[in-house]
C-alpha cells in the first residue's frame, strides 16, 4: 500500500493523476515508485468545476498516450461512458454509455462490469467513487491504483 497521489506519465514531461488507474499484470514493469509509465485503463469522475477537462482534454491526452480504455463517470447525469481506443485512428470511440439502471461493461477486462443501480445514490462525492471501483477491481483480481492507495492483488 502506498499513500500518495499516483502520477501517471503519459509522455515525457506530461503527467496526470487519474481518479483510478488500471494496469494489467503483464505490464507491471511500468509501475515505478514515483509514477507509472502508461496504463491500460483509466477512470475519471467528471469534474463539476471543469467538465471539459475530463470530457475533452483528457480524452485526447489519454488516447495519445495509448491507454486502451477510458471510463467517464458523470455524477451530473448519473451515467458511465466507456471509451475504447481505436489504435489506428488514435482516438476513442464510445463502446457504451450507461444510465444508472444499466450495467456498464469493460471492453478490455473480460468479466468486469459495474451495475449503476443504487450506486450513484451511494456516491457521497468524488473521493467515494475511486474507493468503490477499486474495491470492484480488487474482487476481480486486477492490479488497481487509486489516488491515495495502490493495491496489488
């Protein structure tokens, strides 16, 4: 367990701190003490103060960095949008947009899904969501990192 924000290096000189970062076990060599070099999947809770940062800016940056899957959790309309990277085009396409009554499914992580029903009501704020998803991933046996906790299973 590491208690610090997790920095993710997208490319030389460009770092982000996603709400949740996922790294497949076969890419564990990308994990460093100061930052991770890339990721397989990231999740962001859409920020109320600047939604375009998550919806537009980070979408472009994460695609440029080659991150295969990007989830956007939007508490404003209680939706989860799953974006999958089209490597040839170098951009994301919408793999699914899920309302709170639907089950969001990962393209990359076979068997990983999130049922939104009731979950949005439990979200007390932005800090709650990473804990919720980190717990789900731990149950799935996936290497997961949150802003304040790194968990290897």
